[in-house]
C-alpha cells in the first residue's frame, strides 16, 4: 500500500515471493554430481519462474519487478537461459 506522509504522497512498491532451492543428482557422460535448481514464486499474482544458477536471480528479479540496480555491478559469470 502507498504511504501518506505530511510532505506529500509517496508510493512504495513491495513484492512478496517464495524462493525454493533444491539439489538434483545429474548423471551424464562427462560428469556425475549435484546440480542446484530453484524457483522464485510471486505470491500475488501467483507466478512461478525457474532458474538453474544463482547468477540468474538478479535478472529474474528484474524481469518480475522491473527493479534495476544501476549503481552496482551485474552478476558474475555467464547467465544461462531461464526457464519459465
């Protein structure tokens, strides 16, 4: 909800979401190991976005909320394709 202040009307945007992380066992010809997977779920409206790397979370949050951190560096490393 927007807040009212004596000097004027200030609108705040807040986003509620659930972050789920899990490890999967992946067996391929080259490697055998654990792979981190996860999902980010908006509470209202209910939408679920999947990711397979922590490096994808800032981009995913920007996609969902429109938020952009212009003052800081971007995520390190290459970003993979996000699954939705």
